[in-house]
C-alpha cells in the first residue's frame, strides 16, 4: 500500500473547504424554502472550523515531531484558523477574510511538506 502524505490531505481538505464556501451557497440557497439552514449557521460553521483545526494540527504534528522542528507551518496554520474564526464574527468582511485564511492554511501544509522533504532528502544523501 502506498503511503499517503497527511499534508496532501490537509491541502485537499483546505481546497475542498474553499470550493464549499464559494459554490455551495449557490446550490443550496433554495433550501431555506424547506426550512433547512446550514449556510451561515454559526454553530455548524464553528464546528467545521474546529474539525479543520484538529485535522490540520494532527497533519502538521507528524512533520514537526518526526522531521523538521520548524514552527513556521504551525504559525501559518494558526493565522489561517484565526482568520476563519474572524469571519465567523465579522460577517460583513467574510469575503475579504476567507482568502487569507485559505492562503495561510494551504501555505502551512506546503511549508510542512517542503521542510519534511528537505530533511528526508538530506538524510538520503548522507547514506
């Protein structure tokens, strides 16, 4: 079985989140007619941000603890999560805050992946 990189899962989840936030409201805007409201539901979105935080931290932790010990991915990721929480409280600025959140979170996973690869490649060249 081929090894699955947690950073790729994190990047994919971040991109899926961005697509969800951008496109889903277009398709689901009619659900309010039926009394269904998951768009701009504070508790649902806060729970999803919490879940994204948990998955992201677990994803970044492996590279940090096993390979590179750089805090940069965690700092970028934390900044992205803070932007996500900020958009929860300042809805008028949601479309401004969301791209920054996405860029920071995806960057965190890319940096984590690159730092891990640098350490792994350095280890291979010394053997």
